[in-house]
């Protein structure tokens, strides 16, 4: 028998997820849609870094669908006992096709050649590319798709599309896509599902002639558009603690490259969060952490496992630090400082950083 590995009790930093905030965000997003419109909670990318299984459990019974990127993510949810509809956005192939049947997953058909691959009886929706420019059937191929479906015994019950620019409130492209989607929808049975709205679509381009909306980033508390939104509460906080505090003399430098030099005497604090944990290294010099009651600037290059802070006063080792969260930077602020988007910042927090869930 192999040796059992000890579960590490050390926790350098951890992510705290407020499941109640996610529930409230889902309720609010739902209130923006017409009565009877169903909601799909998008939990791909481990629920944008929040922990897919726990988020799905917290939303079970509150949404009618979950959306994931691939079959592996879907099977994880089924194994955790999630019984709602699960849509797999990704492309089925010969190897994964049986899993759609075994786990009762809804496939997305984004190419006519995928239709014969899927086992009889599998549920599917048709994805049309109305302007996203990624996956999807060409809008002028409706006849071809309908013919291919006649030869098949899969159960298609919806059509869908996706917006690339819905975070822009003035997007003309999005308006055009809505029109095109309506034209395509008219060629399929009226009782089928129709869905195209992501969070930006719900917030800025909502049209009530859809049966379902698919929200990701909004559920986690962020408006993808130009401004934060009070009605949405960010659900994720990233916390750590000071592991060391030592005196720093004017003229001393901090971290690799010796690029930061103390302009006065003070204290050097070390916090065990670095780029191996998913903190972008290019946030060096651009952010502060919340340490106890104070905001202290990140000084010197962010390293693989540590960030250093400068303080005028000594700080007790063990003092709590908030890297990201309600009382400090939110993910939008960090993403902007890092030159990326909230989605990437959140999903790049490493899987090794434990997720802790505030109970609902
Ligand atoms: C990720 C994704 C969504 C959710 O997008 P948000 O902008 O996070 O709301 C919806 N639909 C599809 C197909 C997606 O891939």
C-alpha cells in the first residue's frame, strides 16, 4: 500500500466566497428579465474561480440551467449531485459523445458534422454564429442543418447565439445580432428555447423574446460594462496574513531587481501571495493591500510566492491581509491595474489557493 499523504494544515492564503452574495446577484439579474424567463448560471472556469460545485449547490433550485465549458466540468457537477439541466458549450467529439448520454448533458451543436456524432436521444441546442466569430453554425445554413436533423434522432429543443460586444451599452453590432437571431429563430419551432443574452446582454441589450438568459460575471458581482453597479455584490475575497515584519532603513531596496528603494526608515512586511498563486506580477507598484485597518502599498517586484509591503509602523505577524475583496481592491480594480479584465483576474487565482465558503 502506498503511503497516505498528509493534508497540509498550512494555508498561506485563501479565497473566501460569499454564496449569499451570488444568490442575491442571481435574484437581481432575474428581476431584470420578463416573467417566466429562465436563468442559466454559467459556472465554467470553476465558476470564474469561485468553486463550481459549491456555487452550483448554492444555486440549485434557483436556476434551471448550469452552463459549463466542457464535459469534464459537467461530469464534476453531476458527480456532486447537481440534477438541473447542464449545457456543455464546448464541441463534442467521438470520445466525449457517449458522456452526454450517460450524464444527461445538453450538447451545443456548432457545426453540422457534429449531429451524427451524438448518440440518439441526446438533448441539444443549435448555436448560430451571428457575429461572435468563434464557434457556431453560419446563419445561411439553416436549410442544411434542418436536413441533417431529419436524418438524426437527437433531441434538439433550442437555438442560441452569443454576443461579443454586449458590455458596450451603445453596441450597434449587438442590435444587429438581435435582429439576425430573431430571423433565424422564426425558422424553428416556436416552442423551442431561444437564448443569446450574457450578463452584458441582460444589463444593456435586453429583449424579452428569449426564453432563457445565461449569466456569468454578473452572478459573481461584476458589471462587464464601463461602470461598477451597486446592485451587484462581488462575492470573492482573497485573504492572507503578514508572515514577517522587520525594520527597513532608508536606502535599502526590496525584492528582485532592487528596483524599489526606501525613501525613509520604516518596516518591511512580507505576505505569502505571489504570481504562482495567480496574482499578476505586473501589479508591482500599482496596488495596495488592506492590512488590519490600513492600506499599505505593494513595494518591490511581486515574486513567485511573496509580496512585500512598506509600513511606517510595525505590524504584528499574523495580522490579516486582504489582497482582493469588499474592504480592499475588488477584482475590477486589480484587473484594470493589470491591464486585463475581471474575468481573467478571477479565473487565474490558482486552484491551489483553498476556497472557503461563507455559509448561506
Ligand atoms: C461565458 C459565457 C456566458 C456568460 O458570459 P458573462 O459575460 O460572464 O455573463 C454566456 N454564454 C456563453 C456561451 C459563454 O461562453
